[in-house]
C-alpha cells in the first residue's frame, strides 16, 4: 500500500504537467470567424495574417498581435468649428464609413488610426469650407462630401483603410445667422405666396373674360341662327301662301265661275274695307254705279236662294237701265 502511494505521488506531477501542456497546445489551435483577420507575430516580429478557418500556431513562439474586423464600420465624429469664406463660424459634424483592406498595414501603419481619421477629417473640412461661403456650404453638401472622401481615402490608403463614404450630418451656423436665415426664408415664402396669388387672380380674370367673350359670341350666333330660321320660315310661309293663292286663282279660272260669284266676292272685299278697321277707304267716283251694284247684289242673293236661272248679271241690269249707264 505504501509502495502504491509512493508510485502515485511520483506520477502525479507528470500527469499535471501533461494536462497543462495539453491545454497550452489546445490554446494555440485558432479558429478565425468570418469577416475577421488575426495578425500573428513570431518572436515579436510580424509573421502572418490568419484568415477565416482553422489554424495551428507554434506554442510560446507565436502570438496574436491584433484581432481585426473586416466589416464596414462607421465613425461618428463630434462637431468641428469651421470658418467659411465670408467669416462665419459654423459647427459641422461628419460620419465616415470605412473598412480595413490590409490587417498588417492597419496594425503597424499608424497608432490610433481612428483618431488619425478624425483629425484628418477636421483639417480637410477646414480647407474645403474655407473656400466656400455660407450659402454655398448649405447647398453644396454633395460636393463637400465627395472632395472630403477623396482626400481622406488617399491619406488613409497607406494605413490599410478604405473610405467608402463621408456624410455631413449637420451644419449649424450661429444663432443670429439662423434667425436672419429664417427671416429671409419667411420673406421668400411670402413673396412666392403673393406672386402665386397674383398669378391666380390674373388667370381667373383672363378665364372670366374669355368666358364672357365666348358667351357673347354664342348668344350672337344663337340670335343670328334664330333670325335666319325665322326669316326662312316667313319666306317659306309667304311662298306657300302665294303658291296657294296662285293655285286657288288657277283653279277658279279653270272652273269658269259665274259672274255673280265674282261680283259677290268683290262686295265681300268692300265689306271688309268698310268694317272700320282700315285707315284708308277707296270710294268709287261713280255713285250711280254703286246703286246699280247694290241692286245687282240684292238680285244675286235672291237668285242664290231661289232659282239660279233667274239671276241677272250686272251687265244686263246696265242694259235695262240705259239712263243710269249714260249717267
């Protein structure tokens, strides 16, 4: 029993040493995740850059100097005071989007590369904004972003950094300048409102005048069409009446009416003239013939009531009374 215990105590340190060595060997087996890179130094000197996957390192001799993310990153820098060309101090804060292209250069190229990018961004902005006036700064964001990105990208290329985008987040002029700008914008808006209102009133007046003009033209055309239609109707009615009268006369002529009928129609016309409606009266100068005509009418009416063969024509009456004829 004592010999077994002594043997266990002899192998125990060896067992512990073996376990420690096993853990050390396992610790030098590295698995690099996606979008990351490990910078490895051997005896204090850069040895290699481990990419994604499983890697074995030499224990004690190799060590990981830096773990770097290859994803695109964003750096939000605090506002920087910048003076414009017209001597206005404004506060500008920027956002820089970048990613690391070379892990070795990023590790050994410069100390504190993000701080270096911040300072370089501030100095670049001062140079660019110093050549622009305040209004140009407010309206030329894309130009400022593009120029700043190109300059910073060229400067950070030796550090293994690629600048993708540079964006101006805020441009803050002094308070008094902001108030003046607000008053100017308010005046511009009021000016545009008055112009738009005047143009609307002008357009409305023009459209109203055009409407009245078109209305007058349409009314005139309507009156013209009505007058033409009425005249054509009257002309057609007159023509039809004339044609009817001509046809009536023609039919009467073709019928060879009795002289008594003609005489009766003539006296009907005289009766209409004497009804008091006419303003002019035509009175025969031969009053004796009036009596003769009266007698003829009386005889004619009697003949019409009785035998038509007994009707005496006015010419026969005149022949029977030659004295009246001579008179």
